[in-house]
């Protein structure tokens, strides 16, 4: 059974940093592509960043240069380092296993809330 557990969210002032973690189980993590998504209040879930099993990364334009996705295969964990946070980054952040077209396969975890104050 696939399980994804996100953590690391919290309250932070604009300009601050947070590091999110997602621990995965029930998959062969080293070959799995992973992604981070976020959902702001009243808005649809949006892709933030992806990382393939080979380590190739991509980012949404809104976070490029500020966020970094990485993985530690020994810990079955994917990270999202978020720097220079802005109020518009406020959202619930989710990780997901991605399929061959880098689309989310599910299941979704419960997410972790990031709230950025001005």
C-alpha cells in the first residue's frame, strides 16, 4: 500500500524559509518520479516541482529560483526547500508519485500547511 506523509509546514514571515519533507512507503522509491503540488484556499491544486528517478527537476515559473526539490533515496524522502517565501505561497502542500507522463498517480497524503505572513 502506497503511503505519503508530508511534514515541515508552518507559519513564516515573508522572506523566510521552510523545508518540507515527504516520506514515501509502498513503492520502489529510487525509480519513482515525485512531485510537489500546492492548493491555496479557494483555488485548484497546482504543480510546484517535479523530480525524476534520475534526478532531473522542473519547476513552476512562480517558484523557480526560490524553491528546490531534492530526494534522499536512502531515506525514501523527497524534500522541498522553500526560500524567499511570499504571501502568495500560502497553501497546503502535497507530494505525489508521478507516472510515466509525470502526472500524479495518487494516493494523496494529507498535506502540510504553509502560511506566509506579510
